[in-house]
């Protein structure tokens, strides 16, 4: 029972599950009459071990004891009948109900003697296993010994040796303190812990952390003012022209009162004016708040109301998208005006030090979907943006490169597409129009000679499926969702010299956190890995106690380093929940991504899903809770009435009540009545369980 409890605890930590079923063989000779009979009486017991609720060692032992004794009382019931009754989903690749067995050999080992013959056992009989894992143990001279069998198609020897070490470590800890929570017992050895926390995160590298992002752009202006910076259809802006326009506008914004950490809204179609506006806001010391004119007006107004910017940079499309009611409390700067008020202002660079601006101030605020129905603004500082585009290792950028900007300004991929180019002296080509077309995309890549591009995984699938050319591209980053292996292979076959990378990173860690350069001969893995942390980023897989999970086990991905955002605008509670102090490096902060993953044998991280309901559509994070909140705002969903002429005498329901899903509770509409059940009965008895706490979840009469 002790070994079973320990083995269940190890499996729980490795799998991330609190409800486990382990098979145990039983001799099934519970009657004296059959003790000496020859024959096979062995039955298999499926023991369900519960590790929920953070049990202590002694509590887990007691649970396991009760489970084992209860199973032994019913060992006469054949395992085949249990399977037949339960009717679990059947698969050819694994056994039903359980895939792990623990066999406890407690029968005395006899000797087999024949006159004139020497008899010895031939091998250990482990050439073949019937389950994924088979642990066979027994006592011998006050020592527990045995064998560990495993399916070689699923595990390698190094993995099994680590698991053996975890089992021994857990047993030793159980002996040392029976009152400690089992889930907090440290399983990895000191060497493994060092490898997980330090060796896989040796990413520190020098980068211009003391400079703001626009200062990197200004350095490129000094180097090559005549070089082309921005291309949009037939319009081109050199670095010098772009800088002069942005500086004049920046001086105007400073005069309007823009200060460090102050959000400035910008709502324009993708154009050179948009890039000028972004640069001007940064040069003035503000943080740009991008708004997409293609978004619904209600959402744009909701973002503006939450962020409360004083200034808005816009064009005609931006005005129309926001609507006149949203512009009442804003100072509007129209970038399409024929005679701008800032046309005669100085073209010199504003001094960031005179503005009190530092890399610790905000560069932008981007809003993402919110689980409570309200979008949340992610505050990103200059240092995070600089760390993304300056001196990093996931992409090679030179002044000869040409970037493509096809992402929405509210999608953080734009930060890589625009600032990756302008901070390194390269050129950025702006995609015309709002709606992406693979044909137009391919034409722009071909005509403009684009060398570096970013695509969401789904756009990449369409692009490759339609046979679009990538022969001008040199580096392609894909991500936002799980990347298709079939698309990767098709692209590599068509363009073997193209460097493809899977880029991963939430908005809360400034666009990219990990990257996986796909090798030229991609192997037969089931998934494209997320890769390893890029420079000046760290990644940990942690359990619910924020401690590292064993190598190869499933854990939640926590991301740290210079790219971690400041937090969520106006959401201190959510910031405290998702951004935590690092338990491993003093002074560092980690972002809880909610993504689940595990380490592959080569040290790359593999994505395994989410620990919540969040989904991604074309790279955009979508919280189903926000959709539900919007649906509940509709008049036919928010309030629904039921009437009954007479309530039964024994019913706790009122004659007239309503359900308000927006507050997830039943609401009394008639004074003096207790809160009713839901749904409300109408003309007869309801057939659903009553939700009223006071009636004890009884069925309504």
C-alpha cells in the first residue's frame, strides 16, 4: 500500500492528473480449499487512487489503504466483467481502464530440484510487456527489489531511470515527514533541477537596454538617412523623411501635454501616416494605444473608455469607426489634414531625457480578449520592445532586409514587423487594405522582394495549400496557433533554402518568448515544438505550487526575462494573479501563460494545450467568457420571464421570477419572496434540478 501510494503520487506529478487508475494483480486464492489447487486463478484489480485536495502523506496512505482493502473484498469479480460494465472507449494501442500496473510479489520463492539435474531460471522474462509501465516489486531479506518494465515505443531508458529516481525520492520524503503535502515533495534531483532552471535558460546577452525603441530608429537615421524606410503601394518614405515628419508631430504632441506613460490612441488605416503617428507618440514620450478601424465601434469605444487617453490620432476611417460620441472627450489630431498645425515645427529629435523618458516607461498598450467580458490592456515597456528587435537570435536582420507588415496594428506581431525593420535599418512594406488575400500577399512578396515575413499558422496553411510562391523570402516566422507539420514539409519541399521558424509568445511577454528553427529535414514528430527561450527570456514549466515539474512531465508555462510586460492597465487584481515574483531569481517577474507543455528529450518545449477555455482563431486570443458576456447583453438572452397562475403549495418558486445570466444568479422581482429556483416552472413542474441552495438541490415538487 505504501509503494502503491508513492507510485500513484509520482504518476500524478508526471501526468498532471489527480484521479488515477493503477492495475494490481491479485492471486484470487482467498479460500483455503483452493490454496493447493493447480491452475491460474489470478485476477486484475483496477485501483482508483484519489490525489485531489492536496493530501498529506498520511492522508494519501489512508486513502490508498481503504481503496486497496475495498478492492480485495471484491477480487472475485473478473476484470473482464468490470470492463464490460464500465464500457470505456476501446483503443488498439492501449488497454482499457489502466495502462500502468504494480505487481507486489509476496509469495515465497521455492526451489525446483530434480534428481541428477541442475535447474536455473532462464532470464528475467521482460522481453515483452503487456502495459505501458509495469512495476514488479517484492521483499527479499528486508530489501524491496524488483523490475521496471516499459513499452520502448513510448519511453526510453533515461526516462525510466528518472522515474525510478522520482519514486525513491518520494518514498524517502514520505518516511521523513508523514504530515507534509504529497504534492509539494520535490522529485527532481539537484542536477535535474539545475538543468531545468538554469541550463535551459542561459539566455542572457548584451542588448541596448538603456535606450528606447525610437532611439534605435534615430541611430539608423544617422547612418543612412536616404535609405528607404517605409513602402506603401506607390508611396515611399526614407529614414530621413520619416524621422522629420515624426519629429514635427512629436513636438506638437508634447505641446498638447503628452507625457511618459500616458496612452495616446491611434486609429488609422495601415499607411505611412500610421508609422509616422506611432513614432511621434514614442518620441513625445507617450505610449501608443493602437485601434483598428476594422473593429466594431462598440469594442473600440470600450477600449477608449477603459484606457482613458486624452489624445487621438486618426484619419477619416478612424473617425467613422469610433463614432462621434467617442470623440467628445478626446483631443483629435487628424493626420489627413492638408495643412497640419505642426508643419512648421522643428524637425529635430525631441530629447528623451528632457522629457524624463526612460526604457522603463511604456511603449504601447495593446488590448486582448478578457474572460470576464471586458478586454484587458497589456502595458509593454520600451525595454521589452528593444529586447525583441535588438541583438536577438531568433531572426537575422540586416539593413538589406525587407519586412512585410500585414498584421493588424492591434495584433502584437506588428511590433516585430515594424520595429524589427526600423530599429535595424531595414525596410518595411505595408500591406494595402484591411483584408488579407494569399494572392495579394504573394504578389507583394514577389514584387517588393520581401525577405522576412510573419504569418499566422492558419494563413500559412492557406498560403501553402494554394501553391503561393515564397522564393523571394529568406526567413519566415509562423505561429499564433499550432503549426501544421504537413504545411511545413510542403513548404520545405518547394523552397528548401527558406528558413522557417515557429515563433511563440503572448502579448504579455512582448510578442516572442520562444522560437524553434525548423530543421531542413524535419523528423516525424507529432507537433512542431515551441522551441527554446530567445535571448534575454526565460521559460519554466511549473506545477500548481510554482515549482518545476520533472523533466518530461506536463506543467504550466511561466515566462520571464526582459520582455515581461508591466501588467494590465487598470486591473491590479488580474495583474497580481498573472504576473508573479520569480521564486528562482530575486527581483525577476514571471507571467503565467496558462499554456501547458512539456520538455522534449532535446530540451525543446512542446505545446500541449490550455489549462482554461481560451482558444485562438487566426492567431487572435479569444476568451469564450467574453463572447458569453456579449450574448447575455442581448434583451432576449438577458431577461427571460416565466409565469404561472398558481404556484404549488409545496414549491419554493414565486409566481413571477426572472433569471439574469449576466450576474449568474436568480433575481427576485417581487419583494418578500425568497430567491427562486431556475429555470422557473410554468404551468407544471420543472424537470431540472433546483439551483436554490436553501432547498438542498431537491427536485421541485
